[in-house]
C-alpha cells in the first residue's frame, strides 16, 4: 500500500512533466493529438506543470523502449532541456520499457494508466473508493516490482534452514502484495454484498432508479445537483466524483425517482480500474434508466460518447433504456448544439448552470420510465388511500377525481406493483378518465 505521506512526497518531487504522445497504425495522428491534449488535462488535474511535449509517429514498437534508440535519446534530451522531472507517455509501457526509460533518462517515467491511477488515489475520500484505488495500484505495481529495487539479489537474514532463509526481498514483497490484494478483494466483496442488500431494499420499495453516466467532466454532478437540489461536489476537473451518490427526484405528480451520480469514464481507462470500480459501476448496470451526459463545449464529444457506450457495454449496461443529454449548452454555439441534435436524434439539450431545457428533460425521464408501463383505471376506496399514494409514488397519474366513496385514478403503473393493484382495477384497456366521469365505467 502506498501511504499518504509517500504520495505527498512523490508529488512534491515531481512537479514538471514532459508529455509524449504516440501515433500508430491504429491510432492516427489526429486522434493521438487529441489524446495528448487530454493527457494535458490529466496532468493538470494531478497538480503537475507541463513543460514540454512531443508527438511520435511509431511505425514499429520496440520491445525495449517502445520507440527506437535514436528517438528515445532525442526525447530524453528534449525533456532535459525543458527542465522536466518526469516523462509521461500517453501509451501503456511494459515493466521492461518503464525500467529502461528510467535508466536512460534518470527521471521518473510512467504512462497514462499510472497517471489515472494517481489521480484516483488523490481523490479517493471514502473507504470504498480508497480500497478500490489501492487494489488498482497494487495490481498495476505487481509486475513492476523488479525495477523498484536497486539490488534484486539482496536477501533477508536468517539462520540456515529456517523458513524464508535466503528469500529475496523482491519475492517477499511480491507475496505481501498478493496477500493484500486478496485482503482488499475480500473487503470489497463485503461492500458489494452490503450494496446489494441496499439495492434489494430499494427494489422492494418499488422506487425506479436512474444512473447519470458519461465522460469525465461532462457535468454529471452539476446535473444531479440542479435536478435534486443536492450538494454533491462538482468541480471543473477530471474525476471529481469517485463514489456513487444517490438523491431523490420528485416529480410534480408525486412520483419519486432515485438518481445516482457515477464515476466518469475516459478513453483508455486502465482495465484494473474498471475491475476495481465494478461495485461502483454496478449502480449503472442495475438502473432502470441511464441518463448519458455529454459536454456540448468539448470538440471531442463524439469520441467521448463512443467511449461511454463502450464502457457501458463492458459492464453489461448497453441494453438499459437511455436518454442522451447535451449539457453545458450555455458554453456552446447554437450552431454546434443544433448540429449535435441532428446527429443524435432524440437527444436533449440542457444547461445544468442555467436550468435551460430541464422541463423537457424531466418530461423525457418520465416518458422513458413509463414507456413499458400498463395503463389502468383504478377505483380506490378512501379507506385504502395508501394504495393511491403507492400509485402516485411509483407510477404516472394521468388523471384523478374523487367522489363520496372512492378515488378514481387513470394511470400508468410498472409491472412490479401490478398485483397489489388487481383488486382496484376497473379497466386495464387504457380507458380515459372522461369515460369514468361520464359514468360509463363504474
């Protein structure tokens, strides 16, 4: 485990970074340039200063250094001239490549995956997030242990023949990390079970659930705050939210929706982080509706949408009903907004800052949640008004009237409460309230 003090010391020792982007046959130069720009934002989020950068066109991957020896010397000289403390690659480095680069440059060298893990570590506030980040750190560090020691042959003392005699420190540390990984996985499994119990309680209560998903810094937390009057941390930084936060959204007709903010996605998210945050991402995979938020002010919006859809597919959430929301329209031109709405029919343009478009969004959420609901006309005696409250809370009331003995409700209801309402059903064919009023249904 990396201690907080060690993280602070490391951050202090690395203040200036030289960034290296990699273009390949599969990653064209334009995309590599976009990813390099994103790497700038990641570095800034960690509190480091970018003092230089280079975009390398890679024709063939070199096992020892990723790039050729001549290009490697050129990059080291450029980093030295810029006064960099570290070299950061926007490409996964193997343990061997990382070790060779650190020997060649005499600087700290890491890749995009390690950079993202460092950001997560700096932002983990709760026990669950801290455990998830530590798991990702250890899984990433395990194959890289060798280059953490100057003398791999240093051995622990001990009398000949005793347990552990002659074992290398490297092997002992490897075993310790493997033990800690097992320990964290056990703790996280307990957290998952607790979350599962909470989820089953919500399911028994019958309250529909929606999860806000999207690329990091798209404005998900701001949208949650604006819709529910919550006070979730909403910074203009990458990965401002690591832990899921759930708030209630009350509709005008009395229905309730549980709305959950989730961790943001990013291109080339380290696989270990996807695995480590699986319990958090389950909030999205178990939702009745996904609210997919995209940033109208970002020129790379299409790539960000594609990344989000890819991650949703990886966690088994690709078939859940979705609403695509274009946020931050106050920061985009009308032409850009209109072009987006044409490219993505059915999407909704809003501003979490000004509230523009919220009435349309709330209506769309209700319609999506009730799309598969059954339309009923109910006659509920006043003595059973708790049933009317259930309908108002879990379904959509289309019309309502009362007489001396009953409350009459024309509504759409989810399948999960249908059995509870069977004794009160007058018609299930979707008959209109005016028919009830006219006395044709009694």
